[in-house]
């Protein structure tokens, strides 16, 4: 009863961190993924040539696909009980291309295409995460992945369509992270009161950090600006 009351008080004191990430500068033009249209099977799934989405930017510079996370918090993963995250394969492209999970959280990999894919998780050397390489038949059963160690932008690729088919997942051993949407906004929910370092990481535009203080029950704000490298 006492522990339950303490947990309730901690939850009541927690607050959200929200903000917007914007991009300074003009991003390079996205590239046509021409190998898709040269593939006899994948080309049938597109009416126009798909492009890369390295910089997903709104009209006011709002930047999507930025992984925002608290730093210096560890050992608080709730991944084992967190809902699974879906990584789909549509039109011979991974959707989403950027996402984030906790250690131990399930990643459900689906093949919605009428073609064979080969799901290959490629962690950084020495990360402690396992490499895994598994074929997935056309519209075949889902595959389940999970990773035990934190890692920034672990790569998924398809060994059948290795010239263009990639996705990246950032893995944290705590739940205090978010990925910006198309409007550049994010929200990290239920952060305990305290002083933190908060980081915004983008695969192409790099990493920026700032200090932030979360007070009891008071929403906190953290905006970031990333620049074209």
C-alpha cells in the first residue's frame, strides 16, 4: 500500500517535455531511388520513382525524424512490458525509416509486399546487440526482434534489396525519448522532476544538446535548431 502511494505521488509529480525541432539552411535535394524501378518485382509496386527522405522538412523548417532523448538516465527500461513497434515493408521500402524503442521492447517486422525480403539487423561493432539475418516470404508471417543494449541508429537492411532498403532504430534503456513528427514536434511524457541533459539527434544533420529542468507537475519546453552540415 505504501509503495503504491509512493508510485502514485511520483506519477503526479512527473511532467511532460515538449518542443519543436527546426532545420536551419536549405537541405539537399532528395535522390531518386532508381534501383527500385530497375527491379522486376519492386517496380510493379510503384507508379513513380520513389525518393530518399533524408530530410523531411516542413514549410517553416520543421524537421521530422529527429530522435530526442534524455541523457544520463539508465537502467529504467520498461521495454519488456511496452507495446511492440511495427516496422513494415511496403513497396520494397521500410516504413518507418527512423524509429526508436527501449531495450527489450519488441519490434514486429512485417512484409506487406508480394516479394521476398531478407531482414538484416546490423548493430555497431562492440554494441552488445546481436546481428540477425532472416528471410521473410512474400506476405509471410511477422518476425519479432528485440535488442538488449542501448544504441544510436542501429541499421536494418534487406539483403535482397541492399542497394536502397534501409531503416534505423535508436535503442534506449529508459522510456524518456520521442521521434519528431512531420511538424517537427515531440513530447516526452511523465518525466520525473530533476535537471537533465536533453539531446536531439538526426542521421544527417547531427546532434545538439541542452540543459533542462523539469519541475513538479509543470510542463517543460525544449526547442532545438539543427543546421545543414
